[in-house]
């Protein structure tokens, strides 16, 4: 159910597979959702311009079923800290977008998680 898309103009500092594996575990723990449902998409070295320059920047998009709105501030802090350390990008150059999805609007295995 959770999907984290990471777009950055930085290079992957280590194995992309290791970053994906570690980040999948991180998202699972942060949201308290089973890792078997977590998907992470990583795009590095993307053409990206933010704040008038191409200095290291990152956009993280986190979607999940019924993402609790009262926890997005905490999630933003955790994700920003985590991603800043991995990609060596300063906090003020990381955007995080949250999207809460109704269960009937998310499909897997030919079914949805709702109605």
C-alpha cells in the first residue's frame, strides 16, 4: 500500500538496490505497515532545478491508504532526516508530498483494498 517515490538530481551514494531495500524497511517501520506492501521507486541524477539553481535537491512523494493527516509533520521530519543523510542533501532542499488514498482507490492482485 505505501508508495514512496524519490526523485533527486544527486547520484546514488551506494548500491541502488541497497538504498531501495533499506528505504523499504524504513517506510514500513515509520508507517507501521507490513513491508510486503511497501513499494519504493528511486530516480537519481534527474534533471532538477529548485530555488533558482541545480544544487542537490530531492522530491519525495509518499502515498498510502488512509495516511494519518495528524502525523504528516512527524513523517516529514523523519523522511527528511533519513533522505538527507543518504543523499547528503540539506533539509531546505527536500520537498515531501503526502497523499492519502481511499482503500477502494488502490488496487493489488486484481482487487482493491476496499469495497
